[in-house]
């Protein structure tokens, strides 16, 4: 009995703490009519001066929005902290190939290289060194709950069964360094 009470109190404390810091830090940055920026930007740290990565340097990070869902297991357990964390992690894991594809697609569209694509993202014959190094630097900038019943004006109504996240991948030196690396590998 005491273990259940401790678990409930701990879950409530974590939900309160995590909800205040990660639920909707900036509700205007993701979701409909929100984060419209996709491309190269500065570091993903939250800033107190109101600047976003779009406004900061060095532009070593590529950002994009990615929608995802929480795990079925987390939803079935009805554990709000687990639902939120699995939705965020799912966005990072599932969005990795997409953010890399978009980064490399900028080089591809500029005529710097060609690659074969599959339904599963970039194949290994498309600069595997670059793809592998980018996959290690993928993270989540922030997320917003978008599940049924979510209200962007009321964090207490967040439903993290579905979420929309801004994810990023880092390439030191940004677009110019990526283009140079692609050209070097292509020689």
C-alpha cells in the first residue's frame, strides 16, 4: 500500500515538474500556424532573451517539424509522464531519417550529389559516413501535445498520445560544411 502511495506521489511530482518545463514552453513555436521555420539555425538551448534558433549563430543545426505518437504500451498504462516521454522519443527516433534526408536533399537539389532513396529513408549508398554522423546528433528542441482534447491555451488539457515536435540534427559548420563534405566524398 505504501509503495503505491509513494509511486503516485512521485508520478504526480514528476508530472508537475516536467509539465511546467517541457509541455508547452512556447506554444507559438509548434503546431498549426506556429513554427514555420525549417532549415539551418543556431543552438537549440532555450534562451531568456526571446530569440529562437532561427535568430542565433552559429547555424550548425537543421530544424524541422515532425508529428508522432506515443507508444501503445504507455497509452494503455495511462501514465501521463510515460505517454509524453514516449511521444517525444518517438518523434526523435522516427524523425531522424527525415531530418537527414531533408538536410542532404538541400545538397542534392543544388546538384552536389545524387543518391538512391527507398521507402525507409536514405540508403547506405548515399554517403553513409555523413548519414551515420548526422544520426548521432539528432535531438528534440520542443514538443506540443496534439492528441484529442488538447488545448494550446490550457496545459492541464494536454493529451500526449499525439504530439508535434521540432527536431534538429547538428552538423558542425552548418550547410557550407555539409556541402563541402558531400563534394569531398563525391570526388
